[in-house]
């Protein structure tokens, strides 16, 4: 699995758990809807650490909690 696929999958799980949507991340976190759409539609091959931090902060999730998940054991490229 590619790193970007693991990141997106993990974000989707957390968003579902937290009841977050692209709209709420935009409204509450000030993250551009276009940026979020490009990320979740896999139009980007990379995600910046700053963007990831902003998304996670909006959902009250730490980087440690984000990356402490078995999905990242499956990353091989």
C-alpha cells in the first residue's frame, strides 16, 4: 500500500468516528475545500505535514494517535 492511500484511509476512518466532513474541516479548520477535495479524490500524491496537522487538529487528533495504527504497517512504497 502507498503511504498516501494509508493516510487517506486513516483520515476517512477518523472523520467517520468524529462526524467530520470536508465541509466541517473547511468551516472549523479553515482548510480550503479544494485542497481537501483534491486530497480525498487522490489528485495529490503527497500530503504536507502541515496540512495533515491542520486536519487532525480540527478533529482533536494528535499526530501520534494518527500514526499509531496498524494500517501504517502495510505501507511498502
